[in-house]
C-alpha cells in the first residue's frame, strides 16, 4: 500500500545530479550493489534510468519491507529483491562485487563501522571494481558549510558515534585496501560524490 511506502525528500533532491555521474561510471553492463538502500527510491530511479545495469539493493533487515514496496510499484526487471546486509556482518550475501554505490551512509555509521565497511570491501571487491560514495565530507578537518556543521550537530544529538567523516580519513582507508580515487565531484547541498576503483591483481 502507498501508505506503507517510505519516502526520503533527500533522495528526490539528489537523484538527478547523482545519475549524471554514475551513468558515466557504471557505463558497462554490471551488477551494482547498493549498501544502505534506505527507502529504495534510489534503486528504482537508477535502475529505471540505467537499463543496462542490474541493481542489487541491500540494507538492514528492518528496512527491507519498505524497499520492497518501492520495487513492487516500479516493477523493473533489472532490480533484484533487497538483501539483508549490515556492514558489521562477518559474511556479506555475495561472492564478489564489481560495482558498489552507497549514499548518505558513512555519516550514519560510527567511525569503527566505517573502518569495518572498508575491511569488508577488501574481501568482496573484485579486481577493477568501481565504487561510488555520496554524502557530505569534511576537508582538512573543517566543515565545508554552516549547514553541514549544523547537520553534524544534529547527527551527534541522535547518536554521538555518528558524524560527517573526514575526506582524508576515507582516502586513507580506501588506499589501504588498494582503492584509487578517480574523481571527487562537488554536488548540490554541500555534498560530494567520490569515485574509486580498486587496482589489484
């Protein structure tokens, strides 16, 4: 039912700018694993706009019903049923990942969980895998806007372990597992879209 379908205004606001970039990054047929699909809006929109891509939504188990509501309404052949995945899980429900997308997740996780996230990527990313991370980031320890500073205070009021992450720290974690930064795109509302590719044999 429509009333059961979750909705994120942020997803509506950022889906078009994100699409303009990921359609270039994920230009070849592949399966994109989305970590933290949230409502499911991104999964449906991107899969609808990128028919050559198979989209695999994932999220914590309590969010899967809402995601399925969006998938049922969209009826797209290139979106797989959502899978339960928590970055803390020792085993992820996959054998390997060639393409990964995650939006507005790193600032929700604790820093320890962000580190675990990259540890899991080291296990599951296939050679030459592409990775897109969207959200707000600090640079050289500073907020890029007053609105991001306010957002960080709001995040910490809900969970002291959450917060906007430092770009340099993310870069270190990425480099540690063999990810190379291909691009750092400025996005609306003081967000960024980081594009990485793993370079390992």
